[in-house]
C-alpha cells in the first residue's frame, strides 16, 4: 500500500510540470467528470452500486474512535466502527456488537453477550479480547483519550469466555450502560504499536458497514462497502467524504449535484425551491440548547428576579426567527422534546412592561432621563460575551441587545476567539453574561452542568448555579436504573428549574439536511435520516457513479 | 562577495533563533491550550480527563523547559508531532508543500506575464485612453475582495456554464485517469484558484512597474539615448526596461516565503489543501508543533529570500557591490 502511494505521488509531481503547457487549452474541454449510466431496468428492488458523497467542514483527526473527539471524525468513524450497544431510531439503547446485554438489579454488574459472526475488516474474528483491549487502552493513563472518565468507574472487566463479558462497578451509575456505545477497536491491529500513533489511526480496521479505502489529507476520504457486515452488505458501494471548509461552497457543490448530502444552514434551508429540484430536505430537533447565562458570582446577576425580568424582555420567537429563520424550537428547560426525560412546561411570556416593573422594584431607575436605567443611582450596563465562529450566537447577542435596549438596559456584545473565551473568560469567571450552547448526550444525566460541586475553573457549572434540591435529584437519578423512577426525578428537576432557572434558555436549533432524491429506502426517524444507511440504494437507472 | 555571503549566513543563525523565541513566547502567552479544542465544552469529557491530556502533551512544564525540549529536537530536524492528529509536523507540512508551491509558482508567473507588459504600456503611453482603462481595471482588481470574486466565478463558470469544477484539487476518479487525464483534471481544478490569487497581486505589481518605468523615463540617459537618434523601441527596451525592472528583484525575492505561505481565504473557498489552511487551523487549535514548524520554515525562507535578492542586486546593478 505504501509503495503504491509513493508511485502515485511521483506521478503527481510529473503532472505539475505539464500543467503550464496544458492550461492554455483548457477552456475548450468541459466534459463532466463522470459519465452517467443510462440503463433502463427494474426500479423496484434494491441493487448494489453507486456512491454516496458528502462533505465535512474540516478534516478528520484520527480514524480511531478512542482518540478522536471532533465531530468530523465522529461521523466518519461511525461508518467504520461499532460499539457494543447503540441508540436506535427512537433513542432507545439497543444491541450493536452485543447480541444481548443485562444489567444486574443493583446496577453493579453489566453482562454483554457478543455476536459470534462478526469479523474485523481484515478477516480476523471479533471476540471478547477486543472489548477488554478497548477498555484497557481507555483507562491507560498514557492514552491521549478524552473519554477515560466513564471507564475509570469500572472496578473490573472480566472475560467469561470468547463471547461473554462482565463489567463490575463499585457504585451504580445509570449512564454507565450508555458509555458502552464507545466503539470497539481491534486488539490484533494495535498489538506491538504505541496506541497514540499507531499506523491504524490513519488506516483503520473496524467492524462497521464500511471499510477504509483511502484518505487524502484535507481532500477526501473513501470508504467501501463491507461485504461481510453482520447486518448485511450495504447497497451503496462507496461512501465518499470530501473536505469542504466553506459552507457556501458546499451549497454550490450541492446545486451542481456533485455532493449528495450536506448539512444546511438556516438561510440555505430557505433558498428557492428550484435549488432543491434534485434533493429532499429533512429537519430534526437536536440534543442541543443555546442559552443566555448570567454569572451568579456578580451582582445583580445572582438575583433570580433580575434574570426573570431579562427573560420577560426577550422575545424568544423573534430570536429564533432572526437567528435560525424559524428552524428551531423555543425551549424553557434542559431537555429537548424528543428526550424521554422531557416534561412539557408552558413557555415563558414576552412582557417588557412587566420586566420594567420588576426592575423598578429591584432598584433600577432612569434618573438622568437618558433612556437607560440606573442601578442604585449608578449607571448600569452589562456585557454579553460569546465565542467567535458561531454566527448564531453572535446574532442572538445582537438581537437580545436590541430587546433589552427597549426596556432601558444597556448591553455590550463582546465576541472572543474560542480558546481565549474559555481560558480568559469562562475559566476565570470573568463575565457578566454569556451566550453559549450545550450539545448533550441522549442520556439525561446533566450532573456535570448544574451540580453545585462542579464549579472548579475547568468544570462546566461556570454559571455557579446552586440549588441543593437539584443537586440531590441529579445525584439520585444517576444511580437509578429504573427508567420510570429516573424519569420522575428528571421531571422534578425541570419543575424546580422552572421556578429557579439556572439561565435563560433560548432555543434548540434543528439539524437541517439535504439529501439527493435518487436514494431509496431512506427513513425519516426522530434520530435523523442516516441511521439505516446500509439499507439505502439507488435504482439501476439512476445510478450516478460506477466503479 | 564570498566572504559577504558567509557573513550573511552566520548572521542569520541568531536571527533565526530570535524568531523562534519570539514565536514560541507569543504562542505560549496566547490564551488557550491545544487541549481546548479536543476536550473543552464536550459534556463527555470531565476535568480529570482534561488534566490528563494536558500532562500527556507536556503542557504542564515551565515555558523554558518546553522551549528547550522543542529546540533540542529541531536541531535534528524533528518538529514534533501535531497535537491534532499525532502525525509529525514536518510530514504534515511536506504533504502540503507541493500543492501550495504549485499554485504560488504558477500565480507568480502569471502575475509577471500580465503585470510587466501592462505596467510598461501604462508608463510609456501615459494618460492615453488605454492607460486610463488599464488603470481603472487594475484598481478594480485590487479593490474587489478575493472571496467575492471566487464565489462569483464558481457560480458562473462552475455552476451555470459547467466548464470547470467548483472546488477541490482533483476529481474522485483521479487515480483511474491516464497521465494526460490527470494533468487535465488537475489543471481544470487549478484555473479558478489561480485567477483569483493572481488578481490582487498583479494589480499591485503593475503599478510598481508603471511608476518605476516613469521614473526611469525622466532620467538624463534616456534623453541622451533619444538624442543619439535611437528609435523609441530601442530606447524603451534596451535602456529603460532593464533599469525599471530592478525593483522586481526585491519583490520576487520577498515573495519566496510567500511561495510556501499559501492563502487561507483562497484555500478555504476552493477547498484547496494548502499551507494557508494548515497554518490557520493550527493557530486556532493551538497546535504548537505545527505552528512552530511553519514559523521556522517561513523564517528560514524569508532570510534566504533576502540574501538571494541582495546577491541578485549586486549582479544586476553595478552601483551595488558587497565587500
């Protein structure tokens, strides 16, 4: 493989020299890169073939799910690797590499029975040894993985036989089960290599529906259908991922039909229908939420009444229309409606008059008639800080600035580069208010976000939210395995947070996808369209790429 | 001359080290850590896991220790491994170089081919109709934002007319093409980035040449040449042009580091795998080994470009001699 690459490279170098000569003749030649096949035949039953081409904004870092933490890597690794369990289309945990799993009544032992017919892409059988190996590297302090925490809780992992594993814990911890969605990596491939820079990190061997074929840094990644996949060979022969950093260029490529699917921005979503002649559009709520949070270590931001007044003065519908062009939902709590822990509560009202009333009662008053309120006789203003690079957050801040101006509160907006924002502002608690968002797991445990013990500089309760009842409920809920009982606790948390909100919840943006119409078997489910990708196919007459 | 060269090279060493010290400290004092991008604001990553990563990358050591460790490795040309994907920084840089150098060399050539005649014509036929038209065109080229032209060209030439690919360096089936097919494919992908990257620089250069030429045309020796009875053609091409092109040496010499520098905007828009994107991404991700690698190579080439320009000057201009 290496040798082959080398010869290709030297050929490329020769090509470079010839270009000057050829570039003069180019405008005359303009055929499309691929020839379309025009064979008319039966279009009703699935056939193998064609390619699916999608785009990511930045290149993959590691094709090793243990080391990679960026979302492009996640999306590619998901096609190559499997975990023991996974989420199905309705967000329920279901089997993946495990044939069945069982949690003991006290929640301390999880037993996995593994599938017996699974082979790694290089033909080696998948066994319990690989699971043990994956666990070992996750807890090895020399592994550069960000995912060690859930696995540090494991007391012992025992191989019972080749296809049975028992995991022992000291304390019951409900999200433990979900953590076994972590992709399993092959022991035989990494043996004898330093895990952090093994060659397999760029030439992965997995168990998933697609096998690694090639990777040209910052250009494209090609995956090929795995004929031995345990759920059946995928119909689409190739899965190609192009790196296209600019989202408007992605959209141009889509209109040119050189991409089959991209994630749309809200304004692209609302582009003329004629742009989407060959595409279907899909819209799904996500497990993310954006909020305006106040620093509770500063006055008057620690006062719930103040926060309530600000919330009353913000027209959230206006924010969603302005920022997301309507492609999102208004939220008033920490869970999106599709989560099993979600409890429906009335949305907050938009009532600037009431907001002013509350502010007046708190000691705000416009003394010098400049249109802005003074606090305890002194001029008052505060700054909303957010990170650069998120258009949506910047726009939200600007819209909120306008809304608050109407009730006489002066707001400054400061936009800071991400790393600086985290280190200088968030970690040092040097902010009045921030607009930021969380992308959460499907499991509703949000202990690390809102528990009053999670307030160290690099921990996530940087708003310094402190509610002992919420603390207790989060503690109890994460040690309860009974879903109904857990659900009740999370409902209670939402009720308490409704009265004592940690921040002003703004919106939950939808994920927006465009997908080429030639693909059949696409199912629209709560989790999104890609979940049954291996069942997708194109009718023979519409196959676009042949190999 | 030889002694001068040796002296210049020796002087370059402390300058080079100075540059690395400054780059390293600027980078160190920039808020943020490489682990931020990997681990921060990820709900699955606890603070203990973050601390562990910081220690594994050696970021908990004092700054002078970090610099010393880095310098020791650089002496044997080991720039360390990228924090982003664990690959050697030098490998990441080398892999980008061919595409970057290709685009920039072509762009500089194209720039010279267009800018020199335009500049000379504008100077010789000053205030003629064509000079005025060229001036307007040049200023338009100079003023329009590159990303805007790029998107416009992509829409017109790529999408509407379908003549050229919109972005990328090669097509999917590149590996299966014949040699001629490969050249053609690569060339087609290069045309739009080339046009856009030449646009601004050609405009600047043609103005330089125009004013250089105008200065020369005012000189006494030009009058003498005319007085000798030489034709206008001979005066311009034999006497004036050579002298007017002297500043070109400086400009081309200084553009040597630019050869590998790449342009973030053009590369991002055209999804072109070049150095500009590598550098920008490295800075945003605080990928110290890659930033330092690029920094050292650029510094080295800048110094080299300066020396080459000085040497060429002394060859081209007899008034300048080094002892």
